[in-house]
C-alpha cells in the first residue's frame, strides 16, 4: 500500500517544485534578456519575445524528485539514465542559448542514446512478429535502439510548436506509462514516469493558453529521452520469454500499444518527413506542415488545437488498450488507419478551402456587366449533351 502513496507523493512534489521554480526563471530571463525572439525566424507563431528556459525547471524538479524517491534496488540502472538525461539537457540548453550545429546535436543525441543502450542495456530485443521478425540480433539491436531513442527525442522537440501542446502530450504519455508500470509492479519506472508527469503539469500552469515561458529544446530533449526509455522498457518487460514466473503480461501487442501512446509525436514527425521528401525538400528543413500548424490554419486557437491533438492521443491510447488482444500487426494496422483518417480530414479541409477561396473566372460583356464564365460554360456543356442524347434517341 505504501507504494501508491510514494507514487502520488512523487507526482505532487515534482509539480510543486516546478510551480515554485518557473516564476523565478521567468524573472531571470527578463533580467538577462534570454528570449525566444519571433523576429529572428519567419516560421515562429508567437508574436512577442518569450523566455525559453522552462526546461530548467522541468529537469530540476524531475531529477530531484526521482532521485529522492527511487532507491537503487528498484531501478539499478538509474545512474545511466540520469547521466544521459543530464547530457541531453545540456545539449538542448546550449541550443536554446546559442544555435547549435545540427551535426553536433545529432552526435550528442547519439552519445546519449548509446550510454543507456550499451551500459544500461535498455534496448529492443524483439519485433514481436512485425515484418515476420521476432528476435533481433545484438548487431542490429544496439544501433536500432539508439536510432529509435534519437528519433523520439527529436519527435518530441518537433511538436513543441504551439502553447501547451508539448506539455499536454507529455503529461498524457507520462501518466499512461506511470499507470501501466504501477500495475506491472515496477515501481522504479512508475516513479520515474510520475515524477516527469508532475513536473510537466506544474510547467503547464505557465505555458498553456497565453504562454509566459516556453519549454525550449532543453525541456523537449529531456522529456523525449525519458519517454523513449520508458517506451523501450515497456516493450521489453512484456516480452513473454522474459517474464518472471508467476507474473503475467499486463499489456498485449505491446509494440503497438507503445506506438499508440506516442502517436502524436511519431505520426507528426513521419508525416512531415514524407511531405518534405515528396516535395523534393530536405527532411530536416523546417516548415509549417506539422499537425498543429494545419489545425491553426483552420482557424483554431492554440488552446483549441492543443485540446484536439491531446484528445486524439487519448482516443488512440484507449483504442489500443481496448483492442490489444487482436494481435500486434492487426493493432498496428488499426492505429495507422486511424492516423491516416485524421490526416485525410485535414486534406479534405484543404480541398474545401481551395474550392471556396478560388476566384471565379469572369469576363465582361458589351455592356460592361460581369458574368460567371465557369457557370455559363457548364450550362453550355450540359445543353449540348442533352441535345446529342435527344438526337440519338430520335435516330433510334
């Protein structure tokens, strides 16, 4: 019984620490003129200079709470996780304060991933029958797991484009992982997830709606890294052959469920990469094709777009947990179809807007009056078709 109180304590403590730390960071940012300036990049959505040091508060509260509540016997590889988390945080902070070369960022992210993959042995060892593959050879497992961690880190950074979105999605993801790990009686990972959830919730107090501070790359990288560790551990702990005798798997079709939990950052990242490649652009070139940009273009506010995407995330998680018994491949197909449906709705909106906003083709007659050329042409075509039909009927 004491475990549930400890989990709740970690959640509340990290939330309180963040609530206390963020106002001080905002004040410091204004004193030192450390802002995210929208004038420096046309793609920026916000209109005013805003501090982007929120990741400092998130990391501080998360690390303090997790280190206080998690003992070495329930999370023996915690030292590697926190060492890697600190490294990726510093990389993001450097990028927030002064733009960092993309190749240097990728190198630092790769080193971060390698630390937990090689030293903590946090890696995927099975594909659960996806593509007909089950066990993964270590030669493939180590680099694949490292690239997966780097992908998730950047995916979470990419959704940090409107107020409250990264915080809401991170809160949903962390709470889901925390609940699942608690049911699995893995209290170390449950405490790790709930400490992150609490720190993100406290940050949302100042980021949702009219944002007073942004998460920044430091926060997005840290959250993405911790979430990637939780996702890999969830998949591996539900591997049937590795289950402790007497303990059943809580989650079936676990790779599909993990993808469902991370559906917003994964789908959004894959979507923009495909769009950029089809347009002949570099997949690393920034643009306004993200899901949150598309929702803003429909006339939604930041809050409305955040609620829509967060609700979609919850919907997919609920669907995956409800249908986890149908099989990994089948559930992956169901999740993919749901994501494609959402993308299709956005595409249909674009088509509708193009039709509505298209200027009518007009000419002027002898009296200078405007007539709709497209409408008259359609009438002429229809009349000609009717006349040809009547002549054919008459001949018969």
